[in-house]
């Protein structure tokens, strides 16, 4: 095996390893960025007279969150009942049908109450609370990662690193032996 082909193979191995690590990091970063400040409220899910979430319990969001209202059934609208001083949310007064969507970005702290005009007497009203920060209650039944899974992760990582290391070693030093006769 010539020195030139060994060098090329070594470069290919290292380039592939670095490229794979970079791609993995980029995918992780892109996934983390997808969870931006946006949320969805379903209007009349399954033909019911509710906003989901928001009807039974107020939707909590932080300032700058864009809420997309998506119609899941027909003949609904969004009429603003109350909102914080200084806010200019107008809702969407026109009756719309399934498949329609409307967005609004909430900037001002406070409670926004709204309802569907044709179904207000049926209880189709909801609220959004814009708060400084959202607190997550601590749950006592949070699953934990078992020690055996942690051990397996460490062992797998070691095996991958060892394989790459051995591959590099054999590409650099081994493989083509001249046997004298």
C-alpha cells in the first residue's frame, strides 16, 4: 500500500468523523431552536364549543409569544372581551370555518379574555394569561434514567471511540506488510 493512498484514507476517515459530529450538533441546535415562542389554540376541536387550551384553564404564555388560532369546526369567531391596558388585540370577528387560521403575538403582561359570539351561551369562552415566566410544577412521578441505561450509554460511547481509534491506527500504521522470502 503506498504512502499516498494511506494518507488519503486517513484524511477520509477524519473528515467523515468530523463531518458526522458537526452534522449531529447542527441537528441538535436546529431542533432546540424549533421550540420558539409560539403555541396553537384549536377553535372548536371535534365540533365542540371550546377553545383548546384556554376554556377550562387559562393558557399561560410569556410576552412575545405568537398564538395561532386554528379552526377545527365551522361557524366560530374570536371576540375580545377584555385585555390589559395598552394592548390592541382585536380578535377575529368574522365567522370562519374549519381549516382557517389566525395569529396574534401577545406582548403585554395580563389576562386576555375572549369568546365565540354564536356559542357564548354554550360556554365557548377562554382566556390567555401573559406572564413574566411560566412555572412548572414539580412532579413526584418524574421518570428517571436507570443506572443500567447510563452504563450502556457510557459503554456504547467508549466502543465507538475505540473503533474510530483502532481504525485510525490501522490506517496509519498497519495493513500492508512486505514478507521477505
